[in-house]
């Protein structure tokens, strides 16, 4: 078992390299990490499910992901991945900066398609499933990109860019309504998640966050559950446990110091929650875990 992904809610990691900002990460939930917390970033992300089943949240919509599904997540899209009890999900994460496709150039492609893509304004499907229009070609593009990055023939970077531009073209053939402006609730949720990311190690109550949002505790709890599918306290505990798992895996601090750094008030409560979440004690986790390939964006 490997640690839960612990990326900040707004991720800033450079994927690939500065000159080739494209990368592919093979991942398995829950074997690599039990879940990927709700987050967003400036890169475009594709989730290509290879085997099994899991849950994928896109903005406020929750999907049961099946083998073959392709999730399309333009920049700034809120998303999360979770284990479906009793199931394992293997998937490829393809993540790239829109600049990789040429959004920084001054031509019609950049103006009409790539700049709107980078701004999250290009109308694209969020999910393609086998049998749907455009699926076969899109899946073939991702398979080809994987092979190119695996084999790394001379000039493969040129073909990867060409393949991903073809992928974008195929997506645009799927008729979609114009992208509406970001809903105030989505921006509000991002503000709450930023606050959690900043202060999860501090005492943080429902009342604190409700005041931050300018509403009552009862209204906030209903709203947060509606937006995320989980309670605020459950979300906060998941974030703290994920942070603790990363500290145990990467550092040498005592279990007590880790529990305090992650925001747990007592060691007994931390030990109990950690074992309930990961199936082992913090000490056992540290002893048996080794670093695994990242989901993609991190720190």
C-alpha cells in the first residue's frame, strides 16, 4: 500500500520539463494511494482508465469510472479520484501545459482554440466512453502518445505534440454547449479549499469556516456536502491523514511530531484514525512504505 496523494489544492508542479511540459503517470487506486483529494491546477489533465473501477469527481459531478473511460479536465477544473470499495482502478494520467500545444504563439490556432483552452473557456466533453462519437479516435491518440513517450524515438516530442493536437481536434467535434462563466459556488469552494490547505495543521472547526464564508454552520455543512459529496470534517480529516502519510514516508520525525504537524490534537486519536484509514499503524506504515510514482501534480 502506498501513501495517499498529498498535493496542494491548487497544484503548481512542472510536468515533464520546462522545454517539454508533458508527462504520463501510471497510477493505481488504492494500491498507489487511496484517493486524490479535490484540487485543480493550470495544466490540462486526462485520466484514461485502463482496468477496474473507481470514482472520479469533476467539479460537483461524481462519476463511476469504468475501464476505457477518458476524463477530460481543462485547466482550473476541480477534480478528485477515490477508491470504489472492493475495486481497484488502474489509469494513466496525461498532464500537460497548454503552452505545449502552442498557446503562446500568435496565430489563429492559439487565438481561437489554445488560449480559450488555457483559460478553461473551450467547450469540451468532460467524459468520453466507449461507443460514444469521437471515442475510438481519441483513445487511439492517447495510446499512441503513451507508446511515443515509452519508446522515445528521435523526434518523438514532435509527434506527441501532433497527436495531442489531433486529440483536441477530435474532442472539438463532439458538440458541446458554450462554457458558462465559473459559478460563484465553484469559486467559493476553491476559496474554502485554499483555506483548508493553508490551515489544516491548525485547529479548524465548521464554525470557523462558516464564518469565513459568511454563513451559518448548518448552511455551510449542507452546502459543502452538496458541492463535494462529503462532510467538511471528513474532508479535513482526509487532508490531515494524507499530510501525515507523506511526512511518515518522506521524513524521520517522531510519530507524535507528525501527528501534531498534521493537525491532530492527541496521539491516540491520530493513531486510531490513521489505522482506520490505512489499515496499519503509523509506525507500521513508515516501516513498510517506499516512495512510489506520483499521481502527477504535487507540491
